[in-house]
């Protein structure tokens, strides 16, 4: 696919996907969604890539759905949803096989570098990133109730699990925007950094994962955490222990032990 609405780069074991409609504050289009999926699934299949960063060009992360699209929807001329694609990792839960939740199924960690306005559908998108880092200029919010809408694409399930029930309801029913510091306080993002340090911070985190962590271990940790949002403690314990047993038979585990004994960096392969 030729990319028009995103920039896709791969360097030093990190894939970076940049929403690239800065003149429109990176307002989401169906094409942008398809391009992002194509790029991130390419990164998923590339054994040399260990982490994915998603950000926006210019002053915004993503200011929501393109107004042209919303106008068409309001007139009954377009659908508010897109068809879920294919090619997710084998065994992905049905919960992840939707047009927006699919990043939860990726084996690679997804880091959202939120550089500015992150509103509406942009806010929904970032909920499905594994780690969210915000610049001090970030502004985040659902805003739907201020447009005659409510909440979309599983935000009603994800948001309470990230910030807690009370804060989730407040954000949903007021539609208000929160600044970066309030987002940090409520746990919506894990850290706030100066604007000119945002991508450096995201890349440093991605590089640390790439250099120090087993790809197989990262995948299993991510899978266990998300899958166990749907289950009980006894099942989580059983499946955690089964995963750990499987990992002890892996080449990554053997390499991790050798590297520790030999006092050198591990050379993980994901096998």
C-alpha cells in the first residue's frame, strides 16, 4: 500500500507510525485507519522490529474523525464503523478482532506518543495502545456528548479499566478535555515530558525494550494481562503458570540464563 495519510518508518528495531494530516490536526479518515493497520501489521510480522510507536505530525496527535466523514454520517450517507481486517496473530480473541481493538492482539508493544490534541476518535485509538506518554502540550478527552453522541468502539470497557469507574464516567458524561498533568494523575498516561523530549523519550523506552527484553516474554506478558481482564483469578493463575512453563522451554529463556551467568547482554530471538 502507498501511504498518503501516515508516515511509516523502521529504524534500530523500532517502527514509527505517524498520522500525517497536520493541516487537519491529523483528523482520522478511513484511509488513515487502513494505512495504520497495514503498517502496524507489517511491523508485527518483521522479526527485526521489537516495538511500535504511534504519534501525530504537527501540533496534534489526532483531533478525532474528519469532519467530512462526520457530516456524511450525520446525513445517513456513511457508516460510523469500518470493517475489521484480517492477518492478526493466530489465536487472537474475538474481542480484539474489531476495527479499533486489534492492537491489543499484537505481539509487539505499542507506545502512544501523544504530542497534542487527542480527542474523540483519537482518544479512543490511544486507549488501545499499551503505553501512553504525553507531551506537556497534550489535551485529551472524549467530547462526544458535546456533539450529540455518547461513547464508541469499546471506550466504555477500556476507559474504566485504565482510570477507574468514577473518572471514566466523568470524562464520558462531561466531554471535557484534560491536560497532560491531569491525565498523568488519573493514570491515563504513564509519564509527561516536555514537547521537545517526547519522541526521544518514546524511542528510549522502545529501545530499552528492544535491547533488554525477550520478544517472546513481552508477547506473553501482554497477552496474559489483556486476556485476564476477561477472567477470574484461578484461571489467571493457571494460565500464567502454563505460560511460564512454556517459556522455560524456550530459547529466549536459555539465552537469558546464559547471559546472566556470563555477565553480558542477552541476544534474544523471540524463540
